[in-house]
């Protein structure tokens, strides 16, 4: 690896049909985009050299993202606008890069820094209007805790920790839309559709989560 | 054309691996304006089909034709198939998400006998009648091709036509003939008659199938040829490797760039169908290989490139190719890989060049039999000394893992030959230990994989019987006892799967009834261990009044007719018979690319020549 490397932070979307990709599929696809773009990427040292690249928090299969990120280390400086242009040319539309900028080596990793995730969850169904969904959410929140099955074992989420602020419910054609923020950490991640599905179940409403979009990721303390 | 995406999308939230069905990969080609539409079906899942080089070649080739769009189709996994039936969504192509039944042509690969039920699953999901005889003028034209066509009879009735041999030129001829016929308003029967005049195209409905004494022959009044002769391309140079194949998002098998550096192999192993049916040997030049590999890496962004063929280290200029390519990718983290290697020091040297100091993942060799006597019978010209010397060189150079391929049940095999596989594994293990520093010996891994010999059409062993299952199991027990307990990982093929493969490989037209019955009883994805039901197959053979044991295990009389006698790979029957005699006499036959013509007949019958990039080998 060259002595000096340049840490390029790329922000991209995961949208349309490509929301069905898994995190691993997105990471492979992004590495291939970097190679196709012809960027001078750094390679890890060791027996099995690989591209030096680090990804932000994983998105599940089926969940879209509007501002996901990865860092890739380059061995030659390239103006960010040029890097963005080359990456856009070399990436399928559904994963198109939106922004590229250099960040300091001193900055913490993406997964360490970005612990708050903002979501828009669309609920559809004959009686999945905002009032009904809000009632369900309030019932779940009143418990303070939510128990979900994870690979056959129950996992308890303390909602005061995992939901740093109260979700809001608004109008949406054919149902409603929930805007919510979750906190990710060493103790796990609360999946928005699991939380909302539980809320719908509480009201016995005829409705279901029809789409989940992560609209942004941010560090603690920023709004 | 109908866009099914709005009805497909809601199904994807509840199925495994939805990326199988979404399209939109890098390199996927969308030509919505093209009036002539081809669906290319691989009769298994996306992740298996996307590893198939032939599909990638034909996809690229067809999409260069004016007015033609070729799109990919795979068989939906069981969960998706059920969801589609429930929602009444027909089988769709990936790119346009259009119904397969709305296409002009449906091309289906025949990669392996155990995928046959999936062909019916795909036709049924498409809403296309299963048998050619039931289709009418408006139905899509269903054409097969691929490795299994050298005995097409078990699936012949499901196809309107089957291409025998290589597709690069033939697919263009088929599309041209079909377009002209459509423009002229011909009936389906007239279209098929016209297609039968394209060289290499077999139209099953124009032939009376073989009986015990008489080979299949054209029906009276048909102008179809008495023998359908394999199509070949004269030289690979006329067809560059597709530079921008589709790059899957999913983790597929063989997920890498690949360049076919040569086609064909004339080493002449007598059990090997590929070695007989892909003749003659045609090499690409080093310039073409380096150009194609770098172009494909640039366009795909893959991190590995494989140099593929039946015998890559036999390429007459492989050393130059590897030196140039490894220099070109140095420092990028891109790895070169070679498939199974020639058993000699040169093979190891080439693997060392390919790995160029980086990862040494493991080497694969194929001695195929455990004793010299049996290796002479099958014409595998490898000696025990070659193998042990090769192992010493490999472990001395730092490799710690080798994999060895063998077969059980080869003609004339005795218990001593089976024990010989174990004895050879012991010697390989000892040689590996000797060549490895004591502190590193714990890392030594010898993999031994033993398949069951299945006689295939167009080989010198096409008349041999396959071992009955009980006998296979008895020999596998001998094998297990003869193997070192530690340091060797032994794998063998399932006796039931091999038996069925044998019954399907050499059967006739009547087998189509068995295949259809198995599919109707729920059989799909038979190549997947968890989906395979031997009982379902055996019940179907009984119900249709056919004897699976006779098909698989009974030797054939060389004077009787074979179901595939009307199909020619260019290899003469007389040559196959003389090779069979040589096998029984333990006499070996050299490779014509090293030692001159051995009279197989391919070059004369097909009007082609061996093409060697270096002018000569050896």
C-alpha cells in the first residue's frame, strides 16, 4: 500500500428494485463499481490482498436507503467531483452514488459514528389510516419494552434506548406513513417493520408494512 | 409486450433471495424496441445458471443481431414457483419481465440429465404445452442445446428443435430462418421443416425414433438429414470473449471473469464425453486471451479471472499468457485462477505463475483411477511417479491443499483397483508430508473425490454397463477402508443419483413419459440433494413400464442400434470401437495435438482443423 492514502466517503442510494439486495450483495457491487470506475484504490496488506473499503450500517433485504455510505481509500488524490462522476458512470442506477468527499483519517468508522437511523415506513391496507396506526404505536410504546423473536430466541428491546424520539404518523395514499428514528448499538438493532407490524397487530387493523426506506443516518447529538 | 413487474414485485417480499428475480445487474442488456424476442432459459436457479459460459456467449451474440433482443430466464426456486402459481403469474424473462410465452423463441440449455424435470416446470409455468406435438402456430418455438444433446432422445418430444454442437454461428442462422419463415406466414410444420435444413439442427418430430435394430430415421416425405452433424466454429478468433457479461449481485458459483482460452481436448480419456464431443482442439492466441481478460476485468470490475477450458495447461503458449496477465494485474488485488491441472511439474509451475506469490488456494488433479493398469484402460496417461513428483513440487512450493478426482466402477475395475485409490492417497499424503516443513504439516489437506462412472453417448465406453447400485456401495465400503483415516477428506457420489443419471443418459424417446410423470408427481430441482427423490423416479419407471436397471446397467450390443445413432459429433463409430478394443487390451492412444492424427474422424467429417496458437505442443 502507498504511504499516503485518501479516504473518500461515498454516499449512495439503494432504491427501486435494488432494495431487494442484501448488505453483502451491496458491498460486492460497490467494490466492483470502484474497480470499473478505474479509481486508484488501496489494497490491504497481507496474504490475501483486498480493496481497502469500509461500509456503514447494514440495510436488510427489501429495505431501501436514500443516503447510505462507504469509505474507500485511494492511493492518488482525485477531485471529489471527478471521483463521483467516474463512480456514477460505473454503477447500476439503483445504487447510484450521490456525493463523494474526503474525510480525515482521524474520523471514527462509519459504523461507530452513525448510530441513529431515520426511517419512513409505509403502511397500506383498508383500515391502516394514521389514527388507527397511531393508536397501535401508542399501545406498544406504553409497554416500554418490545419482545421480538430473533432466530428462535426472544430478544427484549428497551424502547427508551432504541427509540430516541417518538415516531410520528402522517397521511399516505392507501394508508399511512410512520417517520421514526432508531438507535443502533452493540446490543442490536430494532427493525422498523417489526416494530410497526407489532403496532398494527395491537389494533387488529387490516394492514401491513408495504415499504421501508432509511432516509438518513447520523451521529448522536446532530439533528 | 406485457410487463409483469407490477405483479412480480409484491411476491418478492416473501421469497428467499429475491435478487434472483430483479434484473438490473451491471451488463444486463435491455432492447425493448427489438421486434424479435428470445428467452434464454437455464433449467436451474439463477446462481447456477449465471455461472454458465455458453449462456453468456449466446446472450451477447444474439443481442448483437439487428432487431433481436435476448433475455435471461431461470427456474424460480420452489417458494417463488408456488407464489407465482398462486398469484397466476407466468414465467417471465428478467430484463423486460415479459411472459416467456410472448417471446418468439425459447432457447433451453441441457446441462445435465437431472435438470430435465425443470424443463417441464419452466414450460408449465410459462403456459406453453409440454410436448412439441401439442403446440400450435402461435406458440413460442422451443429449441434446446448444450452438453446433453448427444443423446437428445429422452427429452426430444419436449422440443421443437435441438441444436447439436456449438452455437455462435448457428443461433444467428436459426433466428434468420425463423424470421423469414414468420414473415412468409408459414405454418409451424413448415417452419420446422425449414429449420431442419440449418446445419446442426435436429427436429425430433421429423424422425421415426430408433427401434432395437433400426436407428432413428427421417419420416417419409421429410427432407431432414439422415444424420444430424454437429455444428462447430472453425476458430475461436472469430468470436471474442464477451467483454461485458452480466455481473450478478448475488453470490453465484464461479463469480468471476472468465476467458475460454481453448476449446476441445484430445487427450482421449475413454470415459470422457466432453473430450469426444468438443473436438477438435482450437486455441485462442495469447494476444486474444490477454486482450479479452483485461477487457472483461475492466468492464465487469470482477476481482478474479479464470482461464477456462477442458485442459488449460495444455495450451501451447500458456506460460506466456500467465506471465503477461499476472504482470498486468499486479498490485490490484485481482487473482488469476486455473481449473484442474495437468499432473506434472509444469502444471504446478503454471499454478505458481498464476498465483504470483499471492494466495495459494489449493490445486486439483485428476488421476481418475488408482492403478496403472486401469489408467491404461481409460487412457489416462498419468503415472504414479508423475503424480507423486507433482505433489512434492507443489508442497515444496508452499501449497498445503490438493484435491484428487477419481472414478469408481470403470470398465474392468477390480477390488484391487479400488484399493489402489486408497494406496495412492496414502502415498500422496506421505509425499506431501516429506515436502512440507514439520511445523506446517498440520495444515496439509488431501481431498479425494470419487465419482461413479456413468457411460455416456459418443464415448468408447458407450456400450458398457454401469455398476448396479449394490455393487457401487460395496466398492465404496472397500474404498473407505483403504483410505487413510487422518489427513484425507473422502467424498463420493451418491449411488442412486449416478444410477439415475446413467438411466437417463442412454435412454430413448420413451423416457419422456417417465420424466413427465416425475414432474407431475412434484419432481423439480432433482440436482439438489434436498429435492431429489429416488423413489419418485423408480415409481415412475415402473408406472411407465420401463426398466431403469436395464437402461443403466445392461451392456449394449455393438451391432444393435443406439437411440443416438442419427446424431453425429463427427467422431467415427469405427474409432470408438477401436478405442474400446484398445481399452480392453490395456493399450493407450496418444493425444493428436502432441503426436499426430489418431483417426477419430472429426477433422475430416466436419471440415475443420486443430488450431494451436504456438504452432505445436510438446
